[in-house]
């Protein structure tokens, strides 16, 4: 494992297995009760409607920066910016805006709601929408192995910090990284190369000595390729469907293990 000094990991689907469901009525009924108890009365259907509307509004604000740009839509992505913020090509480079849900939660309450109250509500929102979350079996062993060889470990995750940081702490992963980059904090997400560039620049990483590891070839592999960085693609339950392995332009490909395994991981990189 002497080839690389820096190992950059995706989070959901790569280090942890997770399933959430934000469509169930139970979630919105409970959230409506909680907000009503905090002095913000809601009927649950209206709460869900307002939440989705505020998400759309925040996304539109971010999308407006591209109004006067030369925008091209690549065939692998959806045709326009929507609340899910699919990537677009702007003047020859991919852009993928990322909103911060804390702003949405504040709109559901009031401008005077404290940051602590927002974060507490975010944790509750996530807990109620979560079906399960677990760390893949060999992750701690892989991290121990990398540390024993003096490697640097970074996180580059498309996620909301108000959800992900508490989950990382509860899973015992938060303190295992040399640095953590979460898309909601930077306002852009993979495969937008600005996201990975920010990490590379902050830590003055040698691209030739760095590798991106993730389970999504449209984001993890694509962002690595944008910076001419090597990549390791692992196919897990949440990965996009694969038509042909040749469609995945990764340096290393594992589509059989189902999750990162120490033996396979070390044998490839």
C-alpha cells in the first residue's frame, strides 16, 4: 500500500450502509407535534408541503448564479436544476450546488430560532426518517491498517452536516479522519470539482499520491477524474446500476464484494 499517501473516502454507501424514508406520514406527523410543542403549530400535510417548498426555494437561489452562464446538460444527468440539484455543465466544467437544510429548518420555525434548537430538530428529523444505519464490517480494520502505514484519511461526502456529523460521532467514525469535507458546508457537491479542489488545496495534497474511494461512479469517480486523481469504485447496495463495467472509468473496480473488505482493498491499492 505504498502507492498512495492520501485516502479520500465517500461516506454513505461506502463506509456505512443506510436507509432513510422521508415520505412516510409517521415522520411528518411526529415532526408537526414537535414543532407545535415548540410554539410553531403545524398540520402535518402542510408541514411537508412547506418543507418541500422551502427546499425548492433554497435550490432556486443557488441555481440563479448560473442564469447568465453557458449551460450544457450532459445526457447522464437530468435536464435542469431541481430540488435534487443534479449536476450541470457550466462553461465546460461540472457544477452541482448543495443547499444547507439548516436554512430550511429555520424557515419552518423563525429567524430567531437558535442554532442549538435547529441542530436538535435536525437530529430528531433524521432519527425519525432513519430505518437503519451501520458501519460496514471491515471499515475500522481498514482505517487501522492505513494509520499503521502512516497514511492520511479524509472524508468527502455529499451530505448535510446537521445529519452526518451526529451520525459519525455515534458510529465512532468522526475522530478517525484527518479532515472532513461535507457538501452542505461548502455549497457544492460531487462531481463538482470545486469540492475536491477545496480539500486538495487546504492540505496541499499531491494528486499523484491520492486516491478517491466511493460507491458512485457518477460522483466519486467523476470528481476524481476531473482532477486527474486515481479512484477506487466499490459497488454496494446504494450504487447506481451498472450496465457494463467498461462504463466505469475508475482506476480500480470492485463490483462483487458488496462492501469494502480489507483483503480485497489492500490487494488492489
